[in-house]
C-alpha cells in the first residue's frame, strides 16, 4: 500500500477531492498548512504598515490506497490542482507498512 500526500492551493481542494473520488479513492485527510517554496512570500499592508508574509496558506491532502490506484490518483491530482503558475504544489508518494482500523481490527487493504 501507498500513501499519497499532496500540497495544493486551497481553492483547488474541491476539484482534487472530486477527481480522487472519481478514480476510486475511498477517503482522505485534509489539513490546512502554511509553507513556501519557489513561490516565496509577498508583502501586505496592515493598518498602514507593510509586512512580509513568508508562509502562504496551502492545503495538505493525505490518502492511503492500494498500489494499483497510485498512478491514477497522482494523475487525477495533477490535472485537478494545476493552474500553470508557481505555487501549484507538490505530490509525495510513500510506502505504508501496515494499516489497522481501530473499530474492527481489520488490517491493511481491508482497513482502508
């Protein structure tokens, strides 16, 4: 099994969730995060004072799935999250050794 983690722009969340659902991803976890990369930050004006916003708001999506779904999920995220501008985000794919559903004790693919 694999875990797919994507960091995307917040306004793309609904599109990505729908695209993942369409390819068969059963569930996901979403976290509001802040970060920066090539996009860097920007300056803002607050009560007449200019200040630098270094960390920009992003959304982190995490989903665990069987290996046969990974390529479809990654492609779905790429298509749904892409704007063509700097800051579209990143996708990471990790190995998952074991999954256990707490309520039933089911393990691995049955627990996802």
